C-alpha cells in the first residue's frame, strides 16, 4: 500500500505500530547526506557572515562619510 493511501487528514484515531513499522521512508545514501550537510553548513556560514558583517560595514561607511563631510565643512569654514 502506498504511503498516500495510509495518510489521513486531521487527527489519526487508529495509529498502530504495524503501520508505522511498515512505512518506507526514503533516506539518501550517506555520501549524499554529507554533501547536503556541507552545502548547508557553507550557506549558514555565509548568511551568518552577512548578518554580522554587513551592519558593521554600514556603520563604518557612515562614520567615514561623517568624517569626510566634517573635514570638508571645516575647509570651507577656513576659507570664509
């Protein structure tokens, strides 16, 4: 019997161990699991780097902008 035929909607009233034991759950080979895990770990590192690095970069650029803006205004004031 296919899994879709065993599935029901809502609350399962008659779940028994034999039905659960006989379910076929596809699991990729270990090499494929390792490959997927490596990809997900790399993606996690990239997103973590963006989450922490990007705000710091924006703050640095704002500070740099403020410095040069103030420096430019001080040069203009010195000419006046």
